[in-house]
């Protein structure tokens, strides 16, 4: 992967992480609102919806954790890329100065940093896979929330259905954004 395309990819990942963090926050707020609204009904009628709302809140927490991992892996990749580029510039200078021993040490260091960069790339891929799985889980949760919201009565039913629908939309956005990041990563590789 060329350093320019790699750094552009990191910028794209960071921008996506900001969007997803915002979505995670919105989902947690919506889930808390849904929990409060469904708690009014103390019967077992909305027990399933309360559980789904709790899971939606956990989903938001999980998404935030993945975003944090994504940012850390991006930062580590940038550092590794900078080190590789600096080592390459030093090698050119040493080659010009004909310092073979120092150049060999730099080559060895460069190989180690490139291996480290490969580890960061693997971490990014694993994080993207986790993001994809989290998106699929959210899609299932949103459908379950829609089903459970039908148990509510009156205005609460409408509000809970809206919460479930909004969660589904947020989940779909995150899933689509994750797919876009996976495509970008494959193209950059």
C-alpha cells in the first residue's frame, strides 16, 4: 500500500469513527428514553422491549469501544508509516555517503517497522470485521424491538415503534459505513 493512499485511508477511517461515535451516542440516548417509557408499564407486557432497549444501549457502548480501537489502530499506523518513510530517507542519505554498516542496520529496523505496520493493518481489518458483526447484530435487535413495541398500548406504542425504527436506521448507517470502509481498505491494499 502506498503511503499516500494509506494515509488517505486513515483519514477516511477517522472521519467515519467520528460519525459512528455520534450514532452510538444517539442510540444510547434513544435506548435510555425507550427504557424509561417502557418502565411506566410495570407488567410483563413490555419486559421484552425493556430487554431489547437495554441491549440497544449495550450496542451503543460496544460501538464506542470499536471506534476507540479503530482510532488507536489508525494512530499506530500513522506512526509506523512515518517511521518507515524516515528510515527510507536515511537509507538514501547513507547510500549516498557509502555507510554500508549503518545502512544495513536501517534496513533491519525498516523491516521490523514494516512488520509492525502489518500488525496494525491486521488489527484494522479485525476491527472492521467486528464493526460489520455489530451492525448485523443491531439489525436483528431493531427488528426485535419493532416486534416487542407492538405490545405497548396507545401513545407509548407509537413512541416505542419510533425508537425501534430510529435504532434500525442508525444501525443500517453504521453497517453501510463499515462496508464502505472495508471497500476502501481493499482498494488501498
